[in-house]
């Protein structure tokens, strides 16, 4: 298994009230899987991704990536994991405003040991999402949907083994959503493992038989097909 969560739990406090975001979750994801977790806002989906991706530490339980326990490692290990093994697609674009589209794509490679001259691959990704003509444009010169597409393609620049995606198509029009889903299909066929959390049930139809799970009040259950 490439991702293994065992009895994973995370609790937050707000206004002197306890909020259980992730409640004793067990999850196994094999290499090459495409897993979709459906759930309403506040169900704990984003927190679960943060725990798996090494962005948030759990209160209890464990997360193993490639059989290594994330939270028994130091910050350097986790930083390398996030840079090379995992590609993140967040809810918001979060592009660097002073960098062009292609520079935003190349940015992750500057923090690792990858080849920072891989502009050809960056252009290939931009072409796949219909933005090759925006390579030298700055975020302020792009629409919100275009910024979103740049942020999505950036997650693939380091050629990660795993993509963790949080509402990846939430603010895209129907045609653009199809382009992004086609990119996901192509990457998944190459062996990239996907864990996507969303409230959009259309993502469950990404391929013939993806794994569909549901999250509610911090608990995870699997849909049998």
C-alpha cells in the first residue's frame, strides 16, 4: 500500500467547543488507485488530506507513505516528501503574483533537486489545459479559472507518485472541468495515485470503477459497487 492510515484522529477546539474533524479513520490506498472521498463542507475531508500529506499532525493514529510512518520523521523528511512524492492541489490557486505562469509551474523544482530547466514539460502541461498562450502571463492577467488551472498543473511538475486534491474542479466551468479530468485520467494511467476529496459527485464518474468513499462527521465509509 502506498498510503496507510490507522486509527487516525484530529480534534479542534473553537468557542470552547470540541470539533472532531477526523474520527478514528482507517484507510488503505494502493499504488495506482483513484480514490474519491465525497462529503459535505465540514465533514473533515480537508483535514484528512492535511494529515496524510504531512501538513497537519494527528492527535493519535498513524499515517504511512510507502511503509514509512510520516509522524516519526523530522521536518526535513516531511519537506522532501511533500516536494517529491506528493503533489498537492488545494482549494485555492495560491499562485505567486510576481511570477509568470510557467515560473509558477517550475517553482516546486527550485526547492528540490530536480532539473529547473524542465520548461518543456511545463509547456506540455500548459498545453494539456489549454493555457500554452498564457505561459508568460502573470496571475493578475489571468481569470480565476485560468489561475486554478495553473495551480492544478503545478502539482504535476515534480512528477509525484501521489496527488492529493482538495475540491480540484470546484470553481471551474463544465468544459474546463473536462480538460482537467482528462489530465487526471492520463496521469492515473501512468501510475500516479490519486486521493481526491470533493462534494462534487460527478468526479465519482472519472473512470469506470473508482473507489468511492464517503466522509461524514469525521468518519469514513466505503461505497460498495
